[in-house]
């Protein structure tokens, strides 16, 4: 058995920022960071458009209160307002701190950090490094981990969160290189495992965004919060789903239907292309449904709309959003200086997650916490995004709440002893579990079952939802779960058995998908990204509350938790 004061699972922005804060607070704390990828390959590296903070470099009248209001309104009033206040107040400070670490932000001509417009933000407050912001920040953070003596376990797949008697004690992890299994005991475990885009068949997320941390938390008997709120980003490149950043619209690009109209005028006349993502994704879906989408041959009635950048001109495109130009050129052969890009909504972000308080401590129930367990970043739900996240608020959440959670862990482990743990039991059970997966004599390929599952989620729990469709979807999920015992693996080796990892990831996808659909089924209203055709209105009297879903293989129990409303009273949400 290995032992560290703190073990952090996840090497993206949230995990790295937390690790760094623990070391800055107390260099003698022994911190390990585990990731199934190399940390620099975490999905954070793909973040493009930027990170929000009221530096007031471009719009001097901006304020944290305005940022907080935009965030709460964007969330359709489901965000916890105490958490939003922290997010927006601490934002300028974390950006300056990143700059001092060496992050290369794009500049104004006077040398200050540049800021651009973003969907749902009333001021230009998004800081950026061209359209490679995640890349710039993550590289600097990972450098800092090494400098500060954080022990990195890369390409270890974490399989289980060990919870006994209401206390998190450590993790079980599997070394992808050689199949070694290790139990790690820790005074504090933190999850920063990112999102679950791969639950759906079209997503902007990378292949490792399979929701493992969410599934492990649920399997340990802990609740997941607000999982029905799945963000569809309006502009996924058709047909692959790869992201074309909102920064492109922030810089002035138009959305055009088959009739050549800027159709956002009919959905959000005051914000147009810079309406929040839920509204813009619904607008595109409705245009396509109404036959005003476009086919690859340019005729009407097809599956996408155009994102048109041509009026921006070559110089602006190449200096502000070069990566988006590259993506369209590399994947589709399109030169966006001269041609519009085909886009449609793609699954992008997980608003819900592991419920935490503003110190990153995980909740067991609406009013109790579990010992020894923390979470931050996309896998966590401190609820700053509520029912719909604004662009550029997620990187900010990772950095603000990564830092806070790190500071809270540094305090927490001072008082805590190593928990008692019988490693042999976990070791034996894990070996048996892996062996039985390898020995399984089924008839189904992993890819086949994964595709069926992703298609089921996309068809029955997409941009628009209804009771009938979800009832069918939930029944299909039960059938597909049975088929998991029928998958077979060709690769029986321990070295680099990526097939085995895919089998484990598929299990995560299925747990997370079922929780998403069950939570969506129970929320009989439309709010933010959750859009019910059978309940088209927001219903504050019955549903202004957070969902808490408890998973067990036998079924899912749904409970609710109040929303913190201490500043902005819910109003009708119009743009
Ligand atoms: C294409 C794209 C562009 C985006 N652009 C922006 C943007 O411009 N602005 C913005 O605010 N947000 C943006 N987002 C969202 C934002 O990037 C993410 O929400 C954020 O980076 C998530 O960071 P994280 O630290 O929570 O997790 P991630 O960066 O996803 O990292 C997860 C980590 O967990 C590890 N892990 C997961 N499961 C396991 C396991 N079982 N065992 C071991 N390790 C595991 C992974 O290896 C990885 O290291 C974008 C997202 C995408 C997909």
C-alpha cells in the first residue's frame, strides 16, 4: 500500500491548481496527483476562448456584481449565489496570479491583458491567449507542480474511491503501463476528474472525458447534483462535433440559416449570436427542425447551419482565432476566411456533478459532509453554473475553486491522522474484477455497446426532452446494462491494455448516463439547458431546487436541496 497526505485524482486545471495551493500553503504536505492521461493531455488543454474576470481593462465600468448577475441570470437562477459571489470576487486575483506564474495572455496595445466579449456576459471581460487559453494555463501549472515537489502518477487509471463508515480513506488505481494495482491511503482524497461528454455520441470533449470520477462517487453511495443539466455548445463543427469556440462569435461571427438570415434575431434580439448557449443551441435545433438547416451540397433542409466569419477579414481571424481556422481546415478542408463553417450543437459541459460546499468538501446529503473527500472543477457542483454555464466561467471555476479547495485541504490534513485501511481486501477484489472482465466470453464488442448507449442518450435525452422519450430511454438503458456482461476483450495482456481501460470507462459512461436521464425525467419543468417539450415553462414554485440523485445498481433515488438565493431574486430570463 502507498501512502500520501493528499491524493488528487485529475491533472487538469482544477487538480493542478489545488495541488499547487497545498504546496504553497505548506510545502511539507506530501501531495500526489494521479491522472489516467499525462496531466498536460487533460481536457483543460483544449480550452479555447478564455477565462472571465472583471479586470476592467476594456470595459472600465465592469464590476464583480455585474459578473455575478450575468452568471446567475445565465444559470436560470439555479446557481448558489454565495458560490457565485466568491467566483466573481476572486476572479481578478487568480488571473493576476496566473500571469505572475508566467501564463502568456494576449495583450492590448498598452500591454495590459486583453479582454473579449462572450455569450451572456454584459461586458467584455474574457481574458484569453488567442484561442488556446487552456493550453497556456495548463502548461504553466504543470511546470509549477514539478517545481513544488508534487508527486505525479501519470497513466494510472483510478478504479475506486474507498469509502468506509462515512469516511473517504483512499483510492484503488491501476497502472496502464503494466497492469499493476495499487491501493493508496490518504488523509484527504480530492477528485478533479473533469466531465462526461463521451456519454453522448457527438461531443466537443476528448476521449478521456468519460465521467469516471462521477461514477466512482455514485458507486460509493454518495449523491450527484443537478445531473440533468447537460450543456450543448451551439457550434460544434459538423459532422465531427469538434468545438468551434464561442470566441469566434465573440469576435463578431454570424449564424446563418439556409435562407441566409441571421436567425438569432428571432430568439434573442438584444444579444444575437452572443446569447447564452442553451438559448442559441435551441435556436439552431429549431431552425434545423423547421427545414432551414443546410445540406453539405448547400441546399436547404439539412442537418447544420453556417457560422460565417468572412466579414471579419483574414488578419483578425488569424490573430484572434487561429486555432478555429486550423480546426476547420484540418478536419474539413474549409478556409474560413473565404467559406462559412457548417455547425450544429455538440455536447460540451457538465453543469452538475459531485455536490460540494464552497471549500470543496463533498456533501453526503443536503445537510451533512463526508470526511476526507473533496472535489473541484467540472466534476464538482458547487453550483456556480446552475442550469446553464456561461462561456469562460468554467476555467475560472477550476482556478478559483481549485485554489480554495487546495487551501481547505492544507488546513484539513493538519488535524487528521491516516485512516485505518485493509489494503489486501481491496487488492484481491480488484484483481478478481479485472480477471473476470478479461475472462468474459461474450459476443459483443465494446465499441458496439458504447455506440448503442451513446445513441440512446442522444436520442432520448438531447437538446429537447419529453416524458415519453425518456421513459423509453430509461427502459433501453436497462437492456443495454444487461449487455455489459456480453462484451469480450481480445487483449488479455496486462501491458498497455487499452481495451480493458475502455471497458472500465464504458461502465462509468453507463452509470453517469442513467443518472442524467433519471434526474431529467424527474424535473418536470424547463430551466436553462434542461428543455422539456411537455413542460415548456420554468416552474419556480415546484422546481427552484437542486436535484440530488443517489445511485445503486437496483435504481436511482431522487432527493432535492434548496438553492442559495441571497442577492438576486429570480426574474424572467430574456435577452
Ligand atoms: C474543446 C473545449 C473548449 C473549452 N473552452 C473553454 C473556454 O474557453 N473557457 C472555459 O471557461 N471553459 C472551456 N471549456 C471547459 C473547460 O475547459 C473544462 O470544464 C475544464 O478545463 C475542466 O477542467 P478539470 O480540471 O475539471 O478537468 P479536465 O481538464 O477534464 O481533467 C480531468 C483529469 O482527470 C483525469 N481522470 C479522469 N478520470 C480518471 C481516472 N479514472 N483515473 C485517473 N485520472 C482520471 C484525466 O486524466 C485528467 O487529468 C472547454 C471545454 C472543451 C471540451
